[in-house]
């Protein structure tokens, strides 16, 4: 499973890059990155700058140009934007914020921040980190990466039980028992998220979580993307890229399990 680490880094970067690219064409933030704050000025400009920074970080990871620094900066940026954007918005502004579904869009960004920190933890230390107080602070957040990722997995699993009917429609028509598989997927997300957080059979549990999301990518997200690649702010395409980033994160956790245990 350790052989999955390097390709998983690249897969995560591709997934994150694919999620932000539509922002160039729609001149606005995607629903997973920043909410519709009222009276916010220059939204298009901020979306462009955010997209450029994220793409630069992803390119640095893919091509091995100070990849740990890039991963730490991505993790810090995504977490900060989530906390001051979505978390604050959902807490104080959003209607129906007592419903978990209201928080679902922003939770992806929290999971992506966790994935970036997980990725950073899989890389050797770089000298530039020791020379920057900001990077040293972000480096201290690396151990919280799996928690951020798994929190989203658990809450998404709960959503499978709260919103069974709409989620069950995502199960392909050729698979019988849509409600059963919705409950099964929700249970798997909850149990694996808890197990990874508590480091219970970490290598196997994280690998199976990644494998499950990878299967969903091929049987759910890719067909939906092919059927409607650009509709609703490229929603199907963005979901496919997020599934790629999420399964890559789980595989990274699995591949790093021995080092985590040793630490």
C-alpha cells in the first residue's frame, strides 16, 4: 500500500485542480469553496486569485517543486477560507443551518484542507519550512489532517440516513436495492471515518475507504459527468474530481499508516 503514496499525491492535486478550474469560466466561486455572502465586493476577482493560487499549489505538487511547502500552503488556505467563509456563513447567515444538509457543500473544503495536510505529512521536511513562522504553524496542523477529512466522511455518512431518498437516486439504475446501498454507503463512511480517526486497523480501513470512493467515482460520478459535464456549474464534473481527491486522501492515510503508528 506504500506504493500508492506517490500516485495518490498526484491524484489529490489533479482532483483539487479539477474542482477549482470551472471558477475561471463562471467568474465566481464554486459551491464547495465559498458561500454567497451578501454584499461581498469583487467576488469574481477573489475567485480568480483563489483559483490561480490553488492551481499553482497543485502544479507544484504534481511536478515536485517544493511539494511540502505547496501542500502546507494549500491546507492553510483551504482551512482559512472554510473557517472564515463557509463555517461562519453557515453558523450565522445561512437559513436552515440546523439542518446538516446546509453544511454539506462547505464540508468538502474542510476535507480537502485535511487532505492537503495529510499529503504534506507524507513528504520529507523542506528547509523553507523552518525559515517561515507561517509554514511552521501549518506544519503543526498536519496531525489534524485525518481528523478534518474523516469528520466530513462521518457527516456525509449521516447524510445518507437523513436524506436517503435523494441520495439513493445517485445509485445507478442497473444496481438493485438503491435504499440498501444508500444505507450501506452511509454506514461504511461513518464506521471507516471513526476507525481512521481512532487509528483502528488504520492501513486496511483507510484503504477500503479509498477503494469504496474510487468505485463510486467510476460507477456514479464519471457516468454522471459524461451525461451532463457542464450543467449546474459543472456540478457532476466537480463531484467526480472531489471523489478523486477524497480517495487519494484515504490511500495516502493508508500508505502512511506504518509511519503514523511508529510516530
